């Protein structure tokens, strides 16, 4: 099912649909919400799982050079000292002295002047003062001194002296298991280790719905290569694979672009970074990232732990510390981009709202309707069809409201097919199958449904 280019959806439309239709809710609303956090509802949780499964299948299960792990969120704090996060994982924060609103200083300056001063505290303080940047909340110009704050979440562990941290990126728990992997698995460089899991950042301001969260999920790969390998071509292949994955979520080529970080803006570990940016409702922003982390992490952990982290090639007997190419994918941003790309208003059909998800990520694949909920024979038959199809596809049984309303509801959650069981079904054992995008309806024999959906998905 090809999706055509679509007028841009607003964030309000997405947020409202997500809440109304059980994808994403503001968390703890009964207590007035909390810190811009969100819960994935039944359809959102299924969409998230489908995207994770697609990623895991594409990058781990289908490749001979990839392995998957599932590491802990709380690691030995020495990991973050060695990786540079304890000292360098900072954002610049600034407070308005008039109304006490708090901002990320570089975002404030960028939005007011177009100048990107991320990481340049002196430049930020100067710009706030000299460019007379106003507080977006009270419109006054009276700033406290901007200062760096570390973005890692602190916690403590019983029996352990001192602070420990929730991981700010999943990458950390991959690097520390590099030795365990090469000791226990039959791997030969080049190979990669992938992981899906939560990461935590004490963002100064969480905003733009699920785009910037304090608790989010990443799908990351550390791809280990020979230090003298042709890393540029490996890097470009990964960039293409990341774009391919975006396409599998239903994202159009025209909705993404590449952004290469200038040398002076690179993270402390990176030799080259390219972001894949998506055209979100608030403009182009980072969806995925790709970095050449060189041997920074393995060398730092080797030095800090005193444990040898080199690799011995079993054929050439060469020993070396591998370099690393890191493709990283934000899961929540993937969900937001997939929702925005799928969102369609069908003007030719009463402005119905349709989420044109690719089949693989649609939370529900087939909805099953008894025409009338008070006709026992029809309901019994519909339940039998549900029981049979749900062994093969993720299905939903819906007997609420008239058929037109049920179609609209399923369109809004992106269900590719609806099946209606009616009076004719009782006579000839056929049902109506309705296609989400074309709205075309076909009569199909119940016994042929599994084959039909297997062929058409
Ligand atoms: N290991 C490299 C790394 O963590 P990053 O660019 O800081 O790099 C990777 O993060 C991805 O994680 C981003 O491309 C983005 O999709 C996602 N991400 C980062 N911060 C986020 C946040 N506060 N909320 C939601 N997703 C976030």
C-alpha cells in the first residue's frame, strides 16, 4: 500500500488522535500529569512493539554479522566516568529572573537568532545579554547566568557507596559486554552488537510530545571494524540502512534529510556524525544518528578498567582495538514520525482520518464485525471468524455502533482490513472484506480468508 505525499499534519491533530484513540496518554493525568511523561495505550504499545520487532528482525535476526543483547539500565558508575558522561554530558540551563521559567539556553538562542551555540557557555551568556533575548513566557529580558547541568539521572543502590546513574544511552551497556561477547560467541570482525532499551536524560525541558522525553527508548548498534577498514563506505552503508528502515515505517524520502555535524559540534567521542532528520510538525529535527566513535569507548574502558579489550583475529593473528560505527535509532521518535507520515485526511470521502501505516507496523491487522450485535447467529459466526483469524493475525472484535462508525474508528487506528459477517454469511459462508485505503469491498469465502490475508499483506 503506497502512501502519497500528504499535507503536513499539526502536532495538535496527532496529540489529540493519540489520546482519543488509545495510542498515547499524558501519564498520571488523575494527579495533574507529571513532568511531560506519557504512557503508551493499547494501540501505542502494540505499534511500539511492532517497530521494535521490525528493527530486531532487520538488523539482528536477518544478518549473520549481528548479535543482540539486553543489558541493565543501572551500570557501574565507572562506566560513565570512562565514557566521559560524568564530566561532559551537559546542557546549558538558564532561568528567567522575572518569572522563574527555565530554558535550555542553546535552544532559546537558536530560536531567537538562528545561531547554534550548543556547548559554548560563554557565547550563550553573551548572546542572551547582547541580543536582548526575551523570555518566551513573560517577554522580559532579565536572565540569570546560564550554567551547565549534567543530564544523567542520579539514584542509589543499597550497599553501594556514592551515586549511581540510569544509563543516558544504551550504548554503554554494549561496550562493557564487548569482552564477554568475543569470549563467548564465535564472532569475527566486522560484526555488530544491537540493543533495544530505555535510556534516561534529565532534559531541562521535555517538549514536543514524545519527541523530547526524560525517559525514552533507543535501538542502538555498535558495529566493530578494523581500524584501517574503509570506514567511510561502511558508514555510508549504515546511513542507507537507516533510511531504508525509515521507509519501512512509511516515511517518505521527501520527509527526511541528512545533516552532517560540523567538526566543532561533534560529541566528545565522534570523528564524524550524520543525523537523519525528519520533517516533524515543528520542523526538521533529529530522528536517527550515525557516528564514527573510533576506538574511543573500548580504549577508554580498557584504560579505566585495566582489562584488555583488544580483539585477536583468529586467522591473521593480528591483535587490535576495533573502531566502532554507531547507528542509533530513537524508538519514540520513530513512533512520532510513523504517526505523522501515516496521518491522512481523505477529502474525497467526508474528510475521514486514516492512519495509512504499512501493514507490518499497524497495531491491528484485521477488525472483525458482526453486522448486528443482537443477532445471535451472526455474533456466533463472527466470534468463530475472530478465533480462527486471530491465531495468525493481530485482530480486534468490534460490535459497537453502526458499520460506518466502526470503519471510521478502524481507519483512525490504521487497521488495513475490516471483515463484516452478515445475513448472507449464514447462507453462503462468505464475508465482506474492506480495504482501508481504497475502501474497496470484496466478498470472500470464510475458508479462504487466511490465504487471502497472507497473500495481501
Ligand atoms: N549513543 C548515541 C546517542 O545516544 P543521541 O543522538 O544522543 O546519540 C540517539 O541519541 C537517539 O536517541 C536520537 O537520534 C533520538 O532519536 C533519541 N533521543 C535522544 N534524546 C532523546 C529524548 N530526550 N527523547 C526522545 N528521544 C531521544
